[in-house]
C-alpha cells in the first residue's frame, strides 16, 4: 500500500463512514501523522479521546495508549491498526510486581507513568505522562511516600524537579530512550555549540544534559527537558536556528512542520521505536476497513484504573 492520494481518500472516507476519529502519536510514521485528525503527545491524545464525540477511536500509537483511551471512554469502540505494537517500558513492571512493591510500602501513593498496562493502572492512585509528571507528584501531600513507576529516568527527573526525598523509583526503562546516552549527547553538543538541546525525560542522557548546563558547558537556557508535545511549543518560541533532539526520531516530522526555519537534528538517529512503526499505511487501511484490531479492557480492570487515568488528564496544562 502506497501512502498516496488514493490511500488517503479511502482511509478518510472509511473513517467518516465509521464515525471514527484518527489519533496519532508524535512518534508515528510521517504519513500516519499527516492523515490523522489529531497528532500529539500522550496527554493531549488521552484528553482528546476522553472528549471526542466520535463513536470510534482509531489510535495510531502503541497498545497502552489505545488501552488508556478505552479506559477513558469504555462505551466507544477503540481500534489500533496493529495490536502487536507493544512498549518495552510498559513491559518493565507487571501488576503482580507492583502489588508486591506496594506491600513493602503501606500507605504510599502510587504514581504510574501512562506507559503501563491496564493491570498496572488498576493498582495505581494517579497516572501521569511526561508532560505533567512533575505537577502530579507536586499534587501529593509532602508527608506521603511516593512509589513512582516504571521509568527510572523520568523518575529521576521528577525527583530532581520536586526535591522530594520520600519518592521511590522503579528501575524500568524504554530501550529506545535509554539508548540515547550521555557521551553521545556531550559529543553532539560540543560539535554544535549554537544549538538548543531538547531532551525527552525518558532519555538515558537527561542527567548528562543537566550536568552540561550545570558545568556551564552548554548555557542553562539552551537545555530543555520536555515531553514530545512541549517540544513543539518550545520549537515555536526558541530563537535558536539549530536544535539537537533527544527522543524517538518520529518527533522530527512535527518539529520541522512547526518551525521549518530551524535545523532539527537527532542526537541519535537510530532511536526508532519498532513498535510505533508497526502502524503502517497498510495496517491503518485494514483497520479502518475491517474494524481491526479492537482493543478490549476487562470491565473490572477498567473500572479500577479509571480514577487514576481521570486524575492524570485533570492535572497540568
Ligand atoms: P510523550 O508523548 O507523552 O512525551 O511520551 C513519549 C513516549 O515515549 C510515548 O511512548
Ligand atoms: Fe515504549 Fe519507548 Fe516505544 Fe515509547 S519509544 S512506545 S516508551 S518502547
């Protein structure tokens, strides 16, 4: 299937017939981002899924994102073009592991990143995304212990920003972001001294970025730790003519559209998420034509997870 005009017309016609809204995460293939009715970060897409009037949500992203949409809108049909699109970070903690961890810290408040399974969300007090994780942890009374899972790099970022001591962090990671490492960032920053650094907090290099600014190697105002959606906002307001981007490379497409005059370069151009890229033009056409793959979350799990996800979409900008 070629992502040409005929493909586009057919996908949009079939979507209309189904009363479907097509959502795409910023890491999707450029042609999928361009055909979607809405493109955005995890938080923005969850909010749109919760508010949409459409009967069907087609989620071009990974499985936990489509599951989150289903938890927020259980009466809607939620489809994902390929249900095998998983997430190594979501796989780094199970419901049983979280239950065990909670038993070791009775009374602690559990904050789970949205990159988790519905089963983990069902054991969670408040979910967060990379764009509101700091606000979510700040919303918890200072005397309560916090269990933060599953991403260790995002957890370290939140702990630094909030200065919170009573926060325990699970040792999970995303293989794509963990692979964008500190020495690589330092080398690229040294070779491009005029560039801003846009760093996703899941990256292995996030701590090194702060080291570079702390040591005055890169001016502090040039180092920005941002969710994918906040990168687009920052791209529109920066005065820099070059930006080094540390996140999954699908992000470059929206950044270049938002600020065509800026030279955006990946810190690591091999940082591609194979799960995100399973949503091909052919898979989207099949999805909208045949109504596959449908996402199901069992009712009891969905009900237990809903409060945590609802709190997530209410906190932060
Ligand atoms: P955000 O879009 O919330 O920044 O999430 C990044 C991510 O890794 C999703 O898989
Ligand atoms: Fe999961 Fe990482 Fe892929 Fe995001 S980039 S979907 S966190 S594996």
